[in-house]
C-alpha cells in the first residue's frame, strides 16, 4: 500500500476501506485530497480480493463540539483559485474537471462504493457522497451544500446529482439557502439509504458491506450500471435493462448459480 497523507486505507473482509484521516483540520478538502482518493480507488480496483469500497472518516470536532466528517473545501486555497480564474479561465475549468472526474469515476466504478457519514458533511464531500452508490448516516449526521453562503455554487456535480434524487424544487431550496439537512430529512428525501444509531453506526455499516460481499459481483455491477445509465438516459430504459440482463445471463457465475440451485 502507498503511504497517504490525508487518508488511511485498509483491507477488511474483502472491503476496501478509505478513511479520511485529517480530523485536526476537520478533513477539509486540500488540493491533493481527491488525488489521494483517486489513487486509493485505483489500488482497490486492481485488487481482485476487494469486492466493495467503503468511505468513512476519522471525524474532527467543531468549535461547538459537533462531530465533523468533512468541513468542505479549504477556503485558504481560494486566493489562488480566484487568481487563476481571472488570469486563465481555461486552466481553472480544467482544475475543476479533475474533481468532477473523481465523482464520475465513483459512479462508473465496477465495484459498489458505499459511504458512511457520522458527522457534519459540507460542500465538496457531500457532492462526493452523492456520487456513491449508497449513503448511510448516523442520527447526528448533518448535510450541507452551503456554497451559496460564500458566493459560490456546488462545483463537482452536486446540483445535477441532487436534482435526480429530490427534484427541481427541493434542489433549488436546499442549494439556494445552504441550510442543514438532518439525517432524518435526508432519509425521507431519499438522499440516504438508512440511518443508524450513533453507538452502533460503524458496526451496522460494516455488517451491511459484509452481507453485500456475499452477493454476485457481476450482478451487483450490472445493477449499478443499469441504474446509472437509466438516470443519465431515461428514454433508453428498456434497451439498457435488456442489454444488461443479457450480460447477466451470459455470465458463467449466473449459470453455475442456477445449476447449483436446481441440484439442491
């Protein structure tokens, strides 16, 4: 394994764990944070023993002693970003595209990517969470797309992904106010899959991942790919489902599973 600065990685029961590990700075997004996550994903992608990716965090504490999963971007770096945007808009766009490319990579990743959020998550890391296949939250988790409070907007595809989940009106209301979304509201809106009690949160998330590891990797990928393609091309729904069902039927894994079932 490579040595990382902003995060830790671990192999646990066929689960590739990526843990944000800069709690003293509230896991803010530095210029190299997304790059490290990208490297970690590459490692796990090439490891055939890894079936699932789990993203979590060593949470920091806010000034009011609230757990913080990630406080979003490092605003101290924005002086350079403003200067770059003025002097070289094309280069600025390219730098933004690198972050967006990570979100797309997570969406298209052949292994399911699950994120467990047990604190406040702001801005860019909320956007990253929206690119994951499943979001689990603790009861104390809070979600914020609060870029509007500093004159910005979500820059890593958060608006388009939130729009697909909650619709136009709610997306506008959430991003235009920059308000907090509680774990309960996030569950009701369909942003998160399930909310667990804080005391058993990590155990529950790991148990879920371990159960998913036992499922067919090929089927899980085809389910993920079908959902992604339909969301991006809703007018091609039937063709996408038919094509991926054919791929499932053609797989040796499916044929062996059916033979095993029939021979019971």
